[in-house]
C-alpha cells in the first residue's frame, strides 16, 4: 500500500502540464546532445543546468528536466555510433562493434530501431528497479571496497581479448597503451607524472579528446587515404523497417543485459560504460563463436544499449539513497540537488517524497516518450547517410573541433586530439583495436585510485586485494576470462581441422 500511495503521489506531480512539458523537452534535447560526438550526457546536463536556474525552476522541475536530458542522451548516443562509427558518448562505444557493421551492410535503420527498443527496455526496467529495490541494492553496493573495485576493473581488462579482437596479444597491448595514457598527469599525491614539464598535461588526458581523436579524426585520415572506400562515411542506406523478428529474437538478450547493466549502475563509480561493456561481454560469451558478435548481429546492438540505459537508471540508486554518485552524470545531478538545498540520502524518501516519487513517475513516462520519439525519427536519422561525403566529412570534422574547443577552450587539446587521430589511423592499419585503449583511459584512473586506497588501508599488504569473498570471486572470473578464450579457440579449431 505504501508503494501504491507513493506512486499516486508521484503521478500527481508527473502528470501536471509543466512537468510533462519539461520531460518531453528534456528527452528531445537529450537525444540531440547524445547524438553529438564527444558531448555526452554529463557535459550536456552540466551545460543545461544554468538554464534551469534562469527559468526559476523548483527542485522537482529542475531534477525532472535534467534526468530527462540524461535518459535522452543515453538513447541518443547510439545514433552516431551506428551511422558514423563515432560514439556519441563513452557508453555508446560498445554499440559501434555491431551497430556500424549493420549500417555498412545496409541495415542502418534496423540497427537504430533495435537499439531504440533495447534502450527502452533497459531504461524502463531500471526505473522499476529504482522504485522497488533502491534501499536493498544500496546496501549491497556498500559491500564493495577498494579491493573489490580493483578486482572488478581487473576483470574488465582481463576479458578485453575476447571482446575487442581475435588476437589477445594485440588487445592486451592496446589496453596497456590506454592504461599508460591514463597515468599521465598528477598522481594521487600531486606529483607530476609523464608530463615532461608540459603544464597542459598536469590534469591528465581528457577522455573526450582521446575518444574524438581515435574515432572521429582517425576516420578522416582513413577516408582521405582510401578515398572513402573503407570509411564509415557514405555507407549504404538500406530500407528502413521495424525488424520485428530480430527484436523478438533479442528479447532475452535485452532482459539479461538490463539486469547486468542495472547492477553495474548501482555500484558507485562503475557507471554506464562498465554496464555496457559487461552486458556485451556476457552476451558474447553466451552466444559463443557461433554468435558472430562484432560482425553486425542484432544481439550485439541490443545488449550494450539495454546495458548502458539500465546502468543509467541504476546509477540514480546510490545518488538518491546514499548521496553517492554512481556516474559522472549523477555527480552533476548531485551538485544540482545540493545547490537547491536538497541533501540526497535515506531521509530524502521521507523528507521530500514528492521530489523522489515525482522523479520516478516522470521517468516511467519519459521512457515511453523516448520510445515514441526515437523509433519514428529513425528515418530522419538515417538521412545523414544520404549526405554527400564531401559535405558530411567536413561537417563531422568541424563538429569535432568546435565541440572539443567549446569544452576546454584550449588550442593544446585540439593538437592533442589530432595526435590521437594519427595514432588511431596507425593502429587501424596495424589491425590493433582502439576500444581497449579507450577503456584503459576511462577506467585506468579509477583502478589506480582504488589500488592506492587498498594499499593505504592495509599498510601496503598486497594480500588485502584478496581479503573478501567478493574480491576472490572477481579475481577468479578475471583469470578465467583471460585464459578461457585461448582454450576455446583451440577446441573450436580441432573439429574444423578434422573436418578438413
């Protein structure tokens, strides 16, 4: 009865004209923000916060607008990933692995529809989870200390070989490059590291600079070298349909990925990137070699999209119940709440129930708005592919440079982005995957911070890293995840050799 009463209170807030208008506007703006390469939900929400203050919005309205932008950006990140092989944000990185090959095969519309439905499933189930399980899942998240987080990140890197490439050595090398780049800047004690006296490097390498350079700018070099023959620019449009059969076949994938993503989102600091990665990897392992993940299969699009949108909803759990941001975007939302004199935590549900339950009810409505908005607009999105490359390529390049410069205002970042573009072009020629580099840059800092905290808490005792059943289990999965692909490939090759 309490749940029903709280939902009734939430919908009484959410169904007001002003709240519905803000939710729809936030969903639309968020989709556009997510589609722009390099901007992402956290920057989009941060940029729009001044607008909420200038409009004089109250706490509920401001939170509804910003979280709608957040959800919309998670939906929109798939658009440039599928159409241009350029992730709109870091969680959409995994969508490029199968989304872009589908677009190149003339199934761009199918990929966008599948990703839209998967995004809806993941976000909707995450909102239900937020409503039902928030207090309980927050307690589980508290069981993760620095040793457990370090093992979790180790698990992510240990399974890179099976995800990014058939050559584990190249994938491992790429991950090491990413981790090395993540070490540039000041260490935990404030001592400069690998900066070579350059003041611009003291704050480290900005993830957005790296991802735009490795993907967008390297695409420019590939286009120029091959005259468009091997570039994602100008791939076939194909017929835009609703692939009902593929959606039904991916149903269990969406449900499993939503569960994995939601749990990853609940863990403070893990975020949608890890949720997307783990969802993709779990489905690839379930499908095995016959699944043909990475070649353009619908399940390879559905899994990361359901995972990252579920993680986005899961990240709201620690923010609302504990006051601990589960991702970069929820950290921005947390700052917004604190500015509005609202302190998130266990007492928020009793002190400000209209804020929490109004938000939950609005998110339930926003998911249907996003589904209705994104699927019909697929035809508009795929029209991007019909733009002549001579026009589209300079546009992509201009957006990349203007976007980075508007965020940092630094000429050095533009030069650094170009250098990453050259690096990405060289690595593509060597058939070295760039995904592990991005993940290394993204997760390396957090991995190092947790290792430092673990060593501080244990007075340098390395055995502390295996001090809990959770940590031991994650280490076991990490070792198995690194070794298993090599044995599986050998086992699969033997029957083929006998058949030949």
